[in-house]
């Protein structure tokens, strides 16, 4: 299995796969991609303004159609269109270089559209703000049904995602079905924390993950003894690190084992492996608050889990795609092998038999979503049937 490939470069196809797995419609995606096929031939970076133009145009069309539905009192239909409009706008924004004209406005519109979809669709998600040592961490809280305190999973971003994209993985709905709530966070270096507050990546993820646990402990609907942690892509560094240093986490999992991301940067400088976004080095400098490459390499020096994983003393699941073109599958072995004090550790490598072989299952996210949701149901006290 492989990514759907309308373009001739990996990065653009990854964005298409993200959109498809997040609820985009194939007809709309074809309409957006067809006019820019030739632009993709110039490389991942050069044609991104055209990518933004086409995808934002579809977003604006859906906004118009949603307004027509809303005027007729068809709020649910309007919400569905707003959801896709927000998705396409966020995918377009994600593809642009830092400081690109129109990027800030596109992000603001996407965020507002997402909130309007929540209200009109009466969707099971609530925007919350979690205090940090500096600034706040915005998040989306999805509640498990039923009365009484429920387990909850903190779900964090990778390098270039945002909490809305975490929600669109379907994980919050899958967990809610199993009796578990979800807190999708824009941790420092991602989403609103980076774009609106300028908060850079903190390699020591326990500093902000602990604040998420503090907030969850104040919620009557959450059982503080049954809080788990997971992350996608670069979240495969943040989640294990947080579980290692925050003893209140009762279980953990990764959707992609980013065990030694600092080493990955050395490989990328040698042009080994695929990049996740265009303008890659400019993006990581922005995300880490670095003034240049030397400063970035220094700031990212602690993005390495070696020597830390023996601190994990709770159940932990490692997942990875067999043909991940960004992060070597060997890092899944490193992470699993170092979980020597976990009372229950498991490693699953997705193969061609089921799918999900690409980075974080971008070719088919259903297998990772189901497995991780079942894992937390089994280890936090939810239900699998």
C-alpha cells in the first residue's frame, strides 16, 4: 500500500493523504489538485503558493455553501461543509513557509471555521485553555459518554500538526466509543502555541504534559488515576518522554516511534529520508525559536530518548509503519527494547497485510487508530466491545 499520488513529490502527496484521512472528499481533492499538477514538478517548496491558492479557494467555496445551508436552518449540513472548509484551509496553511503572505489570515479563518462547525453541528468537542509556566496551551476536550469520572488520554501533536488535525484522526471518537475522554493539545511549538504566542518546542515534554494532567485533575468527569498519554509523529518523542517523567500517567502509546529525532536531523542534512513539510529547515528554526542552523541543532540536542525509557513503569505501546519514509522503523525497536521496566510493553509494526505502512499510517490511519484506542481501553479500564 502507498500514499495516493497525484503529484510527483512526497511532501505534497502527504498533504493529500492527510486531507483524505481527515474527512476530505475525493472529488474536491481532485478538483484542487488537477490545476497544480505541473507546479509540483518544480519541487516541494517552489509551488506552495499555488497549492495555497487552490486549496483555500475550495475552502472559501464551502464557506459560501455552508452559509446558504445555515440561512435555511440546515445547521448540520452547514457544519459538515464548515468542517471540510477548515480542513482544507489548515492543510493549505501547513504547506506554506513561515512568514508567507496570507498564512496568518488563512490560519485565523480555519480556526474560526472549526469553532463555527462545532457550534452548528453540536459536536462532542470543547475548546479549553490550560495554563503553562509561560502562556497557555489551547486544547480540544472530547468527553466520553455516561455519568461519573472516566479515563482520559492526552493526545499531542508532532512537528507540524495542530489539535484540529489530531481531532480529525478519529481517535477522540474512537476513544469516546470505548468510554474514554480525549484532550488534544496544541503544545509549545505547534498550533496556536507557536502561531499566536510564539512558544517554541520544549524537548522536555513533561513540563507541559504535567500541566495537562493538572487541568484534568480539576475535571469531575475525569478519573485522575486513569490518565494516558499518546502522540503522533514527533509526538513519538514527546509522549514517551512525558510518561517517563510524569508519574501520574497510567499508560502510554506512540503513533510512530520518534526515538532519536536529533539523529534524524543529521540524516536529513545528508539528504536521507523524506521531509514532512516544504521549507523544512525554515520550519524547524521557527518551531524551535532558533536563529540559525547551529542554534537549532543545539536547541534540539535533547530530542533523544536514549537513557530515559527505563523510567517508564506503566504499560506502553509502540507502533510504526514498516515503510515509513520519514522515520526509520529501527527506532521502534530502540524504544521497545529500552522499555525494560514497563509491566506490559507491546510493539506493532504495520505491514502490507493490513496497511498503515507509511509515516503514522498516512496511507490508512484506521489500523493505528483502532489499535491505540483498544490499548487504552485495556490499560485504562475502558471497553473494547
